[in-house]
C-alpha cells in the first residue's frame, strides 16, 4: 500500500480490526519512510449482474434506480424507510445468490413486486399497473384477487 503522504510503497500494518457488521476490515498503517500513520479499509468486491432490458440493451445494476422504483410506488404511503432498505438488501442478496452475470429486467421487476406485495398493497398495485401495462379495470381486478392470497408481512421477515 502506497503512503498517501510521501508515495512510498513501504508501509506496515500496525493494527487490524473487523467492523461490527463483519463485512470490512479497518487497518492502521505506518509508513517506513516518513513515519506517518493512516487508515485503510478492506471490503469484499461484489459484482452485481447486468440488467438486460426488453429491447436487448444492457446496463449496470443500479441500486439508486431500484430505490427510485420503491419511492415512486410508495409515494405518500406509511412505510418506514427501514422496510425499503431491507427490501433492497433482500433483492440484492437474492440476485447475488443466483450467481448469474445477467438478469432480465422482467425478472428484476417480478422480484420488486414480491417485495412490494409484502410491504404495502397500494404500492404493489401502483407498481404492477405500470410494470404490467394495465389496459383496463379487469387487470386491476386480477391483481386485487391475487392480493387475497395469503402472504408474509415484511415485519415478520427475518433480517437474513
């Protein structure tokens, strides 16, 4: 690791600590040349798959875009931000768990709908109406009938 002060490559780790979540390591280092100390952080580099859109184009998975989808669907709904954060983390873990290099936008949309269904029925219907391009009121009836099926509440989910 290069010293940020003098640029020398000769630095030593003098202390290492794992953070509370266990997903990164904080290292205190000392430069052998200028004797100054600095801190570095080490985290796992995870590569999320590319999203393949319906027209065949590809784009990088964008967590902010996912959050925007939730924000729009949940506009003026009484859902805590922590539920949205948990849902986004759950989606990312699900995608990473598949181990694929690509995911179809349609599949990603279905996963978002599953999370919204657990979170808020109105938001679920809002998202579904746009995502599935509802044409008439019968499309709404179908989705509402689907909501009558039993499901887990987000507050009942574990943090896994």
